[in-house]
């Protein structure tokens, strides 16, 4: 299909000012993981912006396979935005470009993982019932011991790797979602547990109403983290208002160019939360949090939803951002040495750079915190990038895991499901003796040890 050169211009015309904002200074180059790996200007932020401009100006065809390749290889980590003195909003440019490529069918997904992922984004993630059935199957595989057995038995492992070179890594991704501390509780036990959480005297009279955005992958594979988040919030004086009709946030769709699906999901979430206008929306997944905070931008051309989206986005807080602001309660010491790897969508997209570490240091006495060199650099997970671009992803992950090993930490903390799974699989396959946990789970464990919870429920 021949694509008119003007089509990308149409798709990114609202972003043209952002394209022109780049002054080509190159300060973003050393922050870009793909440029550092490949040394190719076209795989740098400045290079990609120039390529986008060339398409808009008619000097380069949208259907040029090299153009798509350079765009595909971008992790969407947005480290270039943090480094950029001109405030270029690269993330929005990337999303618009990918949306143009998808809309005009420039190239269908060309590998099996890309085809499966595209199908899942369109036919699975937007449908909560279907999605939760697939998550239940994944939990069964994770918890039944079948996958551990397959990895343990060498002939079976070899067979898996013959079928797909990514099979062992993909299996490790799923296994890394197993809880390190407290398992997910059934609905009734968690409710009883929340009713019995000991709240500090000083917070009794100032309960703050909040709603938790539970997410799709978070609720499917990390319910133990969602449970821990709720307990920690209640222990810090929050009053939880449940919001039932919430759906997937649409972040993976926006990053993959499926902007129309992302917009539909955003509208559903805004409607789901509209009866709770007074409460803050607390989220523990960095990628979803960044998306929720950008609903205003995503729906800016939607006359009906634009003001609602801005209002909704203004109420969204990452859980560490919230606890940092209200003042976190002190728990008990934990024995393990810990380190922290910042999710790109917390550090670069939301610019929450130190709240997770500060909250932990304030709450956990004598915390043995080991700083991680390059903690703000992408781990290579980048949503579904680890499956769609395994080679580049693996190079970036290898660097990261070597740095994790150098810390000597027992626990590697992060705050995003994609990073959690990618780092967990990296530790497992690259020989790091380190378990991956969410920041809030460490806080929850400290509170459990401090006796704030009814231990029988756990
Ligand atoms: S988003 Fe990340 S990978 Fe993409 S250009 Fe920016 S720094 Fe490079
Ligand atoms: S730092 Fe900003 S202005 Fe400078 S080249 Fe990169 S994107 Fe352009």
C-alpha cells in the first residue's frame, strides 16, 4: 500500500511544535540506551526526531523500512526527556509516530511474538473477563510447579529452547511474579485484614479518602502487591474507596501505536472513577501511573472528555509519591540488604526520582540500602520490548544485572510490573542471587514485623 507522505504529517501535526522544539544539541545522546549500544545517530533521540521531521517534510517515506526499524528499536524509556534542556516531549512524538505506522498498516508484525502481542493488545487487554481467565491460567502455570520442573529438567529445557529461543526467558518472566513475602489473600481475608490494621493514633482523626487503581497485569499476576499496597495505605491513615468498573489503563496500547484503543480505555476509566471526584487515585505501577497522568494529553481533542481527563489526571499519585507527601509511618527493621532500580516511567515520565528511596529510609530503621549504579537507566524490559526486540533488550539487561550483582543486595526493589518481571528473569537467567520485589512490599513486610497487622490473616 502506498502511503502518502502527508499522512504522518496529519498524524503528528498536533505535535509539530514538539518536533521543531529540538535544537539538535545532542545532550540526550548519552542518556539513550539504544544509541549507547549501537553508536548509530539514527538510533538516538536526536536522530529519530530528525527522521520524523524528514517524513513530515516529505523528504523520507513513511513506508521506508529503515525508518520503521529505527522507531521500533526505541524503548520509549523517555530518558531523553529528562536530559533535554529544550523540554522536547519525545514520548508523545514517539506515540504519534507509532500510531501513524499502525493506522496506515505500513508493515504488519513480522515475528511470532510481535503478532501474538498485537493480537493480545487488540483482543485481550480491553476485555476484563477474557483477560482475567488468561491471568488465571498463568497463575496456575506459575504456582503449580510445572514451569519450575520444565526449567529444572535439562532435556525439557533444551526442547523448550529449540521450540523458541525465548521460551526459557519467557518462562522466567512469569516465575518472577511469585510473591517474595506475603501471598495474595482471598477477598474476604483481605477485607478482614484491612479492618484489623492498627492505625496510628494521630491518623485516626484525619483519615484520607483514596481509591486504588488496581490495573490488569497487577491484579492478574501481582495481586499480592495490590494487597500490600492497600494494607500500607490503611496503616498510614487512608480510607479506601473501591472502584469496581476500572479497566486496563491503555499504556501498552499507546506505546505500541494503538492510540484509539488507549483512548477508549481512558474514557472507561474516567467514567469508572467519576463518582469519586474527591478521592486521590493511588497507583503502584509506574507505567500505568504515567499513562493515567497523561489522560488529559491523550484526550485533548475529545470535546466531551478533555476536561474530565485533565481533572482525573490531576488526582493520580504514585503510592510512593503519596506516602512521601503525607509522611510515612515507621515500621520495624528488615534484615535483607536492599537496592532500588527506578522504572523509567516513574523516574523520567513522572519525574519521581527519590520518593521511593526516601519513603523506605524514613519508614524502615537501619535500612541496609545499597545504591545501584545507573539506577535511572532502562532495564530493557520496556513493556513488551523484551519479547519484540529480544536482542537489544538482552544487551541492556546484561549491563543492568552486572550492576545489580555489584551491589551485593538480597532484594532488588522496583515499582512497575514490566520491570519487575524483566529484572526477575534477568536475575534468574544471569546468575544474580537477588529477589525482585515492589517497594511497597518491603514496606508491608516491615509493618508486618512491627505488628500492625492481624498476623492470623496473612
Ligand atoms: S525513549 Fe529511550 S530509547 Fe527512545 S530515543 Fe529516548 S532515550 Fe533513546
Ligand atoms: S537534548 Fe533535546 S534539544 Fe537536544 S538533541 Fe536531544 S531532543 Fe533535541
